[in-house]
């Protein structure tokens, strides 16, 4: 039966769309969409289509990248000077891209705002089922209260046309269900490469306890300043036998200055940007991973840390919600003292079984997620 399903899958064409997009210097979607597109292409013909506004051009420009079963179509278009012209240019570019796509069996779209209405346009164009995986944080209670008329219109419009809605964690599912209160919501986690992110066979003991944080350093979401405040609390308490490494693809100059102002340069080191696979040595060197976010829908770095057998100190967000004690230590949101106390336990050699932690990560393995997606695709499209 499985072999039959796989052979049937190979004959299908999946169109992947997303509201989140890159710029010209980063020519692919956010990591979660990129990883899933590559994964799905193991069993399907996959086309990724997205549009990008570029104020430096005055006509449509197209980039096509093909690798095996995966084709990526990027449509760059003029930005427009106001709401109406921006929408006109975006719609024109999307329609141009749709003409480059043929014989779609199923659409798998990601992130409803702000381009979800285009997902419906594609569904009508190809007369096929529409699956939406939501990754964003705008369903949380405090954000829902701030939805503008455009956002409300898009969500209400697309809501009627979704054939399958997917959340990436139980934590996010609860937030989404507050709006999609009559719509069943499946959970399919983001995939990670558990074959790449593995524990060291023989891990040396660090002279100083090593903590690791990897993120975009977004102040509103990741709360990196709060992590530095926790380090300051430990230093003031007299702890000197630990270090924190902060890795980011974004500029960390402002955060580095914040650490220097607190005289913490001997405790905190900054690094990045790196290719994804180059993060592995940082996980291997560390004794614990730190996530201090105010919100996460999933958190790929948590899953990768677990895949490396690394305990995590995390707020109750994303897949770190209701963290069991064998996988790390739960800390309070925006409470640097809580984080400092958790870090102190690691410094005092609070131990974890890396094999138990590693086993948890298999929930997010590529083959496990691919199997779940294959089941959903088969259910909707035979």
C-alpha cells in the first residue's frame, strides 16, 4: 500500500505558495518553507511560486531555479506608490507567475497574511484543493485585537476556501482555534534534518559551561536583551565559569553594544551569519540551549537542539510549551531572574540524558513529517 501511494505521489504536482518572501540577496523562502518544499519534492513534482516587490525596478523580472523535482519561480515586480498601485502590481505579477505553472493537483500554502487572497485565486485557477499551514504569530490574543480591516477581510475571505488547515504545534493550534472555531485544525510539525543534527559520540567536558542562543534577535519576539540581563544577574552573583554564544544571521551590533555596556564581553560572544549546516559545531560545543522568546509558533532551533541531545532552557512557547523535565528547564516569559536560575542549575551540573532528548526530536524527522503530509495529500487528492 505504501509503495502504491508513493508511486501515485510521483505523478502529482504540488504548488507551494507563501506570504513570507525573501529579498534578492536571500533567494528562497523562510527556512520552514524551504525545508518543506525540498522534502515534498522527494515524492512530488513541486513548484514554489512567490512574488517580491522591488522599488528599484519598473517592470516584471523573473527568476527560475530548478533542482530535480523542485522548481522555484520568483517574480520581482514594481512596488507601487500607494495601496491600490501596490496591490495592482502584486496581482499582476502573481497572475504572470500562474501562467508559468501547469497541471496543479494540489496547493499547499503557508502563512495567510498578507497574501492569502492570492491562494484562493490559485485554487480557482487550477480547481484543486487548498491546504494552508499557518506559521505566524498573529493569532495570539493580544495581536488579534490589533487586526486591521484589510487583515480581517483577507482572513474571512480565505477561511471559506481552505480544504485543510494545519498548525505547526499544539501551542499554535490553540491560538488559531480561537478564530477558526468551526474548522478542524491538524498538526504537522516543521521538519528538521535529524540525520545532520546528531549528538557527538564522545562529547568533551567544557572547562566553562557553554550556553547557546540562535535567533533573528528580534527584540519584540526573541527577547535577546532579556537573555543578556540574565547573564548579568549571574555575573553579579559571582558566577564566572560560564559563557554564552549568540548566533544570528541578522546584525548583532546593537545587542553587542548592550552587552559591552554591562561589562559582559568576557561572558558573551557573538557569531554569524552562517550556512544552516554550519550551526552544528555550535550545538556540539554547548551544554544547554537558551530560548527566551515571548512567542514561537514552532521553533526549529529547539528541535535541532534536542536532535543534538542538548537540554533546553525555554519559555512555554511553540514546541517548548509544557516542557517535560527530562528535556530541559521551563522558564517564565520575560523573567530574566527565572532564566538566570535555570542557567545556574546547568552551571551546578544538573544533568540530562542526551539519548532521551535525542529520541524526542524524532517527532520532527523529515521522514516522519513527509509521511504525515503524504497522508493528507492522499486524503484530499487521491
